[in-house]
């Protein structure tokens, strides 16, 4: 009995495979035509995509020498420091995470775009000429000869783009990977030019360090002024000594901001101008197009054969 059931199953499999084979053979030219068509369309679209280049670098937190002294004072004079409006350690939070959010913020990136005047390269550059090492602009958006915007402005915007409009494009070019356990931050920047990618990434880190350095310097200077006022207002020698100690640590903080260029992020691996494109993978796009074409043609073939079935011999 078991042998008979097995024979029936094998026979059914053979019949099903035979019908499938006959269906495919019947629709072979249609399947080939659709697959080839999808392949050519995918190849064409892949060729239309410009090469993009990724500049990447790894950063670690810059060691702040004055933070150790401030942290030691936190346990002794934390209450007085809070009253003075300064932070001397404890509850400072993760500066790396905060800096990453700052780097992605609208205010920082809009300021970056405006400072470096990169609107044309950001919104109108469509490819890079390797032979002349120059950008190729979309002339329907930006006239590179007259340096004027000629685009049809989207609704709600002007012909000359604003940094508000450019923010989303700038943010899409930046990739950040924060490895908290290792204390490393990997930042990548992708553009149509290898030199532009490397230059913009260097600018971003430089501006971020500058912003953080100036913020800490201003905070320390304001704290020193406040503490100096408190020294003049108190006659208690012990309180004066406490204030002078904190002033000394804040003064060290000011000096550190003036001498340290890599104040927040210290470069672990320098930025290297990429020599090879990072995308697109045109071969992969073409293969995917061929696969989808074959799948789509098979599906249509099944539908067609279900309506007009193959006649049994």
C-alpha cells in the first residue's frame, strides 16, 4: 500500500513538472523578451546614475585635561558650582551623543551651508568630471557660467534656494556610526566628487570642534566673572578659597579651548580622498532588473496559461 502511494506521488510530481515545463516552453519567447527588456531598462537606469564617492574617518573623544580637576572638585563644591551656574563634572552626559545630535541638527547644518557657500554644489551638481577635476551642474537648475539659479522654484520656495530647503539634502549625505563601547565615532560623507566629500567632511568636523570649543570657552569665562563677583562680595576666607580654586580650574578650561584645535573629536584615522566610487553598483542593478523581469514574465505566463490552458496530447 505504501509503495502504491509513493508511486502515485511520484507520478503526480512528474505530471506537474511536465505541465510546468510545457508552459514555460510555450511562453519561452515571451519570457525571454520581457526578461531582456527589463535587463536593458535596468542597465539604462544604472548608467544614468552618477558615481558617488564616500569619504570616511574615525574619531575618538578628545581628552579634556581640565575635566579631571573639575570632577574632583564636584564632590566638594558641587553645590556652590551649581549656584555659580557652572558644571564641574557629574551629570555632564554623553558629549559624543550630544555632539552627534548637534551635527545632525538643522541649525548647525544650515549654518554650515551658509558659512561655506555650498548651495550650488549641494543642490545643482549632478556629476564629476575626472579629467578636469570639476563638477558638472544641471544647467536647468543652475547656470555654472553666469553663476545664477535658473530653476523653476518649487511651490513655497524662491528661485534661489534657501539653507532651509538644502538641509534635508545635506543631512542625507552624512552617515554616522557611534560605537559607544569602543568610544569611537565613524563619520562618512557622500557626494558626486571624491575631493568634495573629503573637503566637506573635514569642514564638518572642524566646525563642530570650533562650535564646542567656543561654547565651553564662553561658559567658563562667564563662570569666572560670576565667581570673581562672589569673591568680592564675601568676607569669609574659606569661601574665598573655594571660589579661587574653582576659578583656577575654569581658567585652565579657557586655556585649553585656546590651544586645542581638536577639542571635541580627535582624529584616529585621517580623511583619505577616495579614488574609487562607492556607488552605484551597476552590475547588481542590472542583475536585479533581469531577475525581476524573469519573475514578472513567469507570473504573467502563469496567468495567461490558466486562462488559455495547454492542451494535453
